[in-house]
C-alpha cells in the first residue's frame, strides 16, 4: 500500500498490497506534516516516518480496494504492525516510512 502525498491530498495506490506500507512524496521534509494534516490522512512527520491516522487510512484504502478479502488483509496488517510496535500507544496512529520522490535530488532532507 502506498500513500501518494501532495500538498493538498493523499491518494492510495495498491490498496490490496498489505505486505508493505509507505508514504511517497515529492514534498520537502518541512512540508510533510502540514500536508498530512491538510489531507486528513495523517497527524505528524518525524525522523523519516509519518504517523498516519488508522481510521482515515482504512477509509481511503478500502474505497480503493479491489480484492474480496480486503478486510481480513487489513486486520492482518494492523496485527502485524502492532506486534512490531508500529502503532501509536492509543493505536489510532500507524507509523509509515516516507520515501522522497524528487527527481534529480539525492537527499531532499539535506539543506544547501
């Protein structure tokens, strides 16, 4: 599952792939937190990880899903995330790695 994030919205790609989850963005590291909040999909960004709102992610992903056993796949993913400590203490947030997709920039977090 991929969360494609821009300044105003988040789109879910590969909603039926529960074996991976990450945020893909061309935004600068400084802009990600605001974009997560504006899109409604997340709460914060820190140390290359976004905190996604579990309920918002589920709503967006389920509407993009095509597989018949999507609910079961979602529950397995959340159970696995819980076992790895990838949920917030109250289990309303899910940590996801952020992949920067800025063409021609080796490290978008590095300031010139």
